[in-house]
C-alpha cells in the first residue's frame, strides 16, 4: 500500500474514534497534547513525554502524527494514553479537535507549523510550545512574503531551539519579540538514556565478532557500497539494519550479499557460527546494536531526505561513516567537525576513512572519544524545557 493511500485510509473514521474517547473529556483532568510529523520527531518528543509522565503522573497524554510511518509504528506506544492521526489543518477541524480533546497545553516538535491549529490554540489561551526547532535563513519566516508564517511563531508561548544561529534569526525578526531559549535537542537525552541499559538479545551477542561494521537504516545505494567493503575487508563482519524490511528489499539484500551467505536474524535459532553478514530484519533493535560495533555506518546519505539518526551510534563512542547528504543535520556536521565522523562522497573516500581507523588504533580511539564527548556535552534539553512549561490548574 502506498504512503498516500495509507495517509488517506488511516484517517477514515477518525472523528468517530475521537468522539468515543473524549465524549466526557471535561471530567478527566489535565491533558498534554503533543504533535509529531513522523518517527524522527517522535524520538525528539519522547523524552518530554517521559518527563511529564514522571512529574505529572495523573496527566493524560494525547499523541498525534501527520505521517503514516510515525503513526503505524508508534500507535501502541505506552507513553501516550491515546494516539491519532491529526485531522488536516482547517478552521473547522482545528476548532472541532480542540473542543473534543481540550488540551491543557500543547507541544509541537521541530518543524510542525499548522496555521489554524496554532491560531485556535492562541485564541483559547492554551500554553503552546515548539521544541527542538531549527531555523535557517531560507525558510519562509524570513522572506518578504512570510507574514502568515511569522504570525504562527507568535502563537507559541515559548520556542525552544537547538542552536544559537536559530535564536539569532528569530530575534532579528522585526517587532515580534519572540520568547526563545536555546535548549538543544532532546534526542541527546533520549540516546543517553538508552545507553544506560543493554536490551540486546543474547543470541545477537553470540553472533558478532570484532571487527564489526554496524550499518543502520540503509538503502540500496548504501548496500552497494557495503557489499564492496565486504570484498575489500575480508576480516570485517557486517551487521546490516535496512531502513525498509519489506520482502522485496530483503530479497535484494539476499542477492547482493549472496557470496557471504547472509543470515537473517529473525530466522536464526542458534549461533552455530559467526556470519560474515548478519541482517537485522525486525524493528526496534538497532539503537542498542551500535554498542557492539567497531565502526558504524549511517544510511540515507544518498537520498534527498538525508541521513538517519547519527546520535544512536555516537553515544557509544563509535566512529561514524555516512554519505554526502548530511549538511542539514546539525549533529552530523558537528560530528564531522569534531573528527568523530566522515561524510564521504563515494566508495573510495568511504573505504579510505575506514582504513585509517582500522589501521591506526590512536586515530580510532580519538574519533570514538570525540563522538562520546559530543553527545555527553549536549544532554539536558528536556530538563531545561520542563522548567518553562506551565501546566495550568484545572
């Protein structure tokens, strides 16, 4: 089923579903509404939901998504009491949604700007926050035609941005006087928390052996490069976690790596031998597997949308490799600048970087330490945000 079909069919019966849940909402106490575009934004919103759960155990949490990829994977998350698609932005939908849900406060994650929802939240004087946001000069907020976009910024009670350049851009907007704090990115808190525990299956531990390259969220172009690395590095084990695990992609991986007889983890029963290529064909394992890597490869660098989550690997103090489309990701740029990662253009530059780390233990340790230090130095965003988020008395 295509994404657009899932987008449309997922919203069928949505109002009826919400009405059955919220028909007696006024009697149920405080409620946090948090909205994420997709899965990546969910990971940024997750530490905030966890912190609210801890500080306000009686508060209900409603989580909404725009994208099917976020909703379908996280619709059963225990962090929220209810998970829905957000009805499309319109004056009628925004009024209807807020009258049903009656949030005490609202949190939008990163790049979510919904004009009518924000306008209606402002009219109702509901505290509204934007978290983990980044702003760039090319965005509509900073253009001559950007008045409606600038208006949306005024609907937020507080804007929490990731970096100083974002704050400076917002403060240059004439006559707005926006309440802005550089809080950082909540994903640092999330990966730091994950790293404190190891939920890796014992079977996986038995199936890995140094040196091992853990490649996460890979696409076909990444896998072309990885198959060449396997030829050129005969002692290297590859743990491959593809971004998409549908049958067609897994069949392509099986064929591409056929000479090494790849083992698919979901089919493995016992660790009779250490496979050269181990394919992780299930959701939810990847973030803890980077712990066992010698080096890490982050997929997506040849796609227009760019690379996937680098912090999940960097938190363990591992050197990182990823393709060329990483410039719009601040943490990836920082890791490259700090010597913890290499953003490569082609196979040759990828192999050269890996060779340096594998042949020089000093350079390898230096890169790994730089990665770990960078993550540790950027935690604390969630705590700072919660200090300024006000839960109105009911």
